C-alpha cells in the first residue's frame, strides 16, 4: 500500500516561500517605503507565521493519515518504528544545521550569531529557547528551529495518544481532537507575546486541526464537505487572505483568526492532498526539498552577505545590491537543499525505508 500526495509538495514549497519572503524580502521594504505606507504593508511583510502554521497543519494531517492507514493495514501501530522513521527523517539535517549554526559558524564568522541555550537547541526545545533566551539577539539564524522542535515534540506524544483515539468510534475521535484544539485556544487567549507565539501548546491548535482533518477525510472522500472545498477553493483562499490581512489591524479579528485560520488552512491542505489535477509542476518537485530550504535559507542569506563583504560590495549603502542579495538567496538555498538531500539526507532516508509500514514516496 502506497500513499503519496504529490500536489501537497507544491503547498509545502509555497509555505516555505512565505517564510523566505518574511525573512529575506520584506526586510527590503523599509528601504523603499515610508513608515506610513509600511504600516499598511504588514500583511505583505509578515508572512512567516502563515507558512509555519501551514506546515503544522500539513504535518498533523499527513502523519495522522499515515497512522490510520497503518492501523487499517496491520491492526496495530508500531510506535518504536514510528520514532525511528521520524528520527531518520528529522535528525540528520537538524543536528547538522544546529552544529553549524549554533556551534561552529558563530565562532569563526561574526555575521553568524547564536544567543540561545545550546542544550535546549540540541534537545528539541528550541521554542523555549526563543521564549527565554533569544531576545538577546533576534537576528540569530537558528531562531527558525523553534517550529521543527514543536513538530518533534508533537511526534513524541501523538502516536501514543493516537493508540487510544483510534480505538474509539468516529464521534469520539473528533471530540478528542476538538478538545485539544479547544485547550490550545484557551491557552492562546490567556497568554501573549513570545509565550503565545512560540509555546508548544499555543501552536498545538494547528497540528491538531490537521489530525482532525485526517480522521474525517480518510474515510469520507465522497463527503459533501470535500466537494464544497473542491468547488470553492478560490473562495477559501480569498477568505484566508482576508483574515490574514485584517488580523494585523483589529484585535477582535486576531482572536477570531486563531479559530478560523487552522480550519481554513486545513481546507487548503485537504484540497492539495487529494487533488489529482494536472501534470507534475516544478513546485511539486521543489516541495521535496523544503525541509532543507527551511533550515538553510537564513544561513544562506547571511552567507550571501558575507560573500558580498568579501567582494567589497557595500550592500548596506546600495538598495540594488541588497535586493540582489535577497533574490540570490532563494536559488542558492534551493541548490544547497538539493545537494543536502542528495548527499546528507538520502542515506538516512534509505535506512528509514527499513522501518516503513505504509509506503509514502
């Protein structure tokens, strides 16, 4: 049995692009626009959260979908095998980037900084690192590891909880997921600032919404809800864009967005997951490398600036050069990610296949 959603790779790439845009393109805006105009450009500038939260929904949906398929195929869940698969997929690139970005590069090049707690960084607790330590250097390249840490924390507890939920009837499965979503929402309502943005439980709403979607859509592929999503995907995207925009300007929309956006993201994820339209696109192919792109793009961005310094290109005084550096970061990141996938990640992915129950790619 093989489960693979090729169009979901395109959505992965778009999600990464939103993060790249936030970190490498939007910083150009103050060079070209006045403060008055910049105020109204917040929805265009601050797109990283959209990309990260979409990644969370994708992870919750896909992991749960595969666990359901494994249970249907074998009548059980091999939790230890699950942990081995996740470790072989996540750990090699994660520890390589953490060692480079937290331990080595900051010691040799002043452009690379790391103000966090290395122990937290190496134990997948980076989100708490951001909450408690990274306020001392917001420009650290490895701040982005916080979202990978939350996913890894999710991978630890979810298969164990899944073993309990999968034995329930459908209504109780949905209720279990909704209870965790509600708990996360209550947590969000009672926190603020970096604690709300980076805490595991405040981001659980996105992961669990993906899980809820997998429970429902795995065995309801002909449901009216799915038909509605397929027939109105452009409307769903427009509503998502509208909520994303208005949440920056109205506090009441911000809280409502925590309720609406996870389900709007889920609708988009479901559409891309089950969409079989059209031939493979370049985005389908690039989506395969987005894990590397996510980790490498901030390191690459700094590396490009270091190269410009070595070439005596004064980008800080020249808007054209700074724009060139920002744009050059994307293809360079893609190239590095492809090479990383080929030479660093692939050997571990081949080993990972030994522990696969449900084929995915």
